[in-house]
């Protein structure tokens, strides 16, 4: 998928794996990003801080009762 995303702009895709708190700290510290995947409550709090654009928070997945993974994630772009 990376080549498909990189080709139009010739920018290199950098994927950062960290905890939700670690990614949130990077964003709050002013690190540039194109997409963040974090829990909704964290993104909403960051939207109130103007760290991400509130209007860009989009649900990406929903929890289905009885599944092993109980985490709901959402995406956001910089403010």
C-alpha cells in the first residue's frame, strides 16, 4: 500500500508504531503527521486542545459484542 500512497507526491511514507499515549505526545509536541489512529476519547481531547482538527476525526472501526478486541479507533489529521 505504501507505494500507492507515495507515488503521487513522491513523499516517503513513515509509519510510527508506539502506544496511543506516545503518539499523542508526539502530536502535542508539534511533530508533523498526516494520519493518526488513536482511541476516540483521546482524539476528542486533542481536538479540544487544537492538536488535531475536530472536523477530521472519523470512526474507522466499531466494537462488536463478543469480540476479543474491545478497542475502538478513529483517525484524525493535523489542526
